[in-house]
C-alpha cells in the first residue's frame, strides 16, 4: 500500500506537472504533422467520423480522472508509465497521450484545477519529452460524458490512426446509476433525468456524496467513481453512467481497459458492444495500485498490433503472487463483437427460469462485492444456483466462453469472500435488488435484449 505525506505529495505533483507543462515550448505543428492531401472529407467510416485512409500507427490514451481520493495513486501511475518504453516522436510513430486531472494538493477538492492533455514520447536523444496539447478549464469535470467526448474528439480529429485504445483509470461502480452506490436507499429513478443520457455532451450533474469509511488495515481500492468536488461533509460527486460513457465515444475504440472497480459486468460489455472491440475489466473492486503501467507502452504500442491481453495477464499475475489480502484480483478481457449470441441464450434462459431466479438464495450465489453493496453476482452461477438444467448451463457456459479472450481470478478477495465460480462476467440479481434500481436497469441495453428485469 502506498503512503504519501503532504510534502512528498506536493513535490511529486510539481514534478509531474513540470514535465507536462514543459512541452508548451515545443515547436510541434498539427497543420504540418497531421495534414493529409488527396483524402475527401466525406470519406468516413460508418460510425464516428474516422477518415478512410491507410494508417500504420496506434494511438493509446490514458484517461486519468484523479480529482478524488485516488490522486496520489494515479499520479504514481503516470510516473510509472513514463518510465516504460515510450514511442518515438514523428508523424508515423505510435502515439501515447495522457489526460490527467489532479487536485492542486492532495485532498484539496474545493479548489478547482485544470486537466491537461499531453503527448509523451522519447526524443532523438532517448529522453522523455512531452507536448502540451490542451489545457482545459478548471471548471471541467473529468468524470462526465461531456469531457470524455471532448477529449476523445480531439484525439480522433488530430491523430488519425490504425487503432485507438484507451485506459480509463479512476473510481467506478459498474453499471450503477450516478449516486446509487453510496446512497441506494435514497436513490429515486427519474425518467426525466434519464433522457439526458441521450445527449452525448449534456451538462454533468453532481449528487451529494459522503466518502465511505476506509479500514486503514486494508489496502485502498478504487471503489466509487467520481470527481469529488467541495469540502468534507458537503462533497458533490460527478460520475459517468455506462450508457452515457458509451454514447460519449466519438469513434470506434479497438479496446478499452478499465483500471477501475466493479466494471466487469455483462451490462457494461453489452452497452459498449457497438462502440468497442475488446474491453478489459474487473468484476470485483481493484486495489488502488491497479495495472502495471511500466509495461503498458511495450504491450500496447511497440508491436504491429496492440496486445491488451498481456496487460490483463500482467495485472492478474502481479497480484496472484502476493500473499494475504493483497492476493486479490479478478480480470477478464471480453470480445464485445461476440456478445449477441450470449444475449440470445440469456433471453431464453431468463424467461425459462424466471421463477427459480426470483427464489434463489443470494447468499449461495458467487458474489463479487464486499460489505452490503450487493449488486454484483456471477452470471453463470446465478443460473446454476437457480437450478437450471445441466444442458442449459453448458450452453450458457459455451456462449460466455466464446466472449472471453482472457480471464483469471484469485481464490478469494481481501478476506471477504471466496471465488469458487468464475465466469468472467458479473450481473445484477433482481431478487436481491432494489425497486428503484430496477426502473433504471430496464433502460440498459442488456435488459432490453434479455428481459432480466420485467
């Protein structure tokens, strides 16, 4: 577990920002470096407005939304990333971009700070260099669909590429709506607010937030997604709901890796299936150290094709060799293009076993949550514990397996529960749910396709 005192925090933050802002003196010229003649402006692919051209380079964006209690960890992730094998500068070279939003001091959530988008690379002498591309207003909310869309639109328009990938690093709460995780009893579904999700760049809305108490004997986790704005006792939380996250993507993403908690749900993968090829995520919480950022440039930018499977494998292996509560991790890499057959078979099984699923004991189903945040269970084990016919379970497992590129789980998680059944997907269990959450859940694409919640 990483520990920072205030002096060290100030020093390291200043060092990172100095590296980021030093590039303001760069002579980098977008009109020179990214101009392409002979390409008609109406030659676009079906989704996202990407120009049809032959590109050989890969673009990776680290979207680091750290205006919250994870700021120290996310700052260290950036330093680790810069210590890896960075791409070289040049028009045809792969591109590594870092979007970072940190408070000016650790815990200073009442003082606005400006997010920064930079390009980082090795110069001709092998030194780490950077170009500051955009300094966003201090009023920007990084945990909002509007800001995510603005950043990715800039990336798409200025860095045409063969592949686009993103690592999203922050807090997160899977498919749950804004504010539900910390205040499920006070959450009320609002159809009027829900329709705002149809606006790709709608204004972000904050909800009251109280930081959950953290047991200092346990490692910190990326447990709740937000920009944490304001002072103690009066925080507002800005979060991105998964349907808004998907709508905010202005181009097709070849892969998205979530270094964030609880994102490993079938609901998340299905919501992203038309906008993303591969998605990597965890069914449980994620210990705050997250991915191994030193190796990420090598896996995602050094070869002809990005290798997100190795990033996921490294993530798991670095925790699987630990002992005690630090040996705690789940991860799966899903091919979203194979999700539709899974939805078809689930629609059939949810209808066939609906009554049995309503009476299953949630305490017998494989869970992926701690404490009483009971919104995440194993997809396959729900049907198994509901008494599904072995042939139906086998067909379900086959459909799940077809989606999986990689999956792994430690034997238990932080001493809270064993992991005996692991399909690679979590899912909502309506019989141990919430009536207001049911209303929201009905709007998700997964539920529309499968009818899990009638």
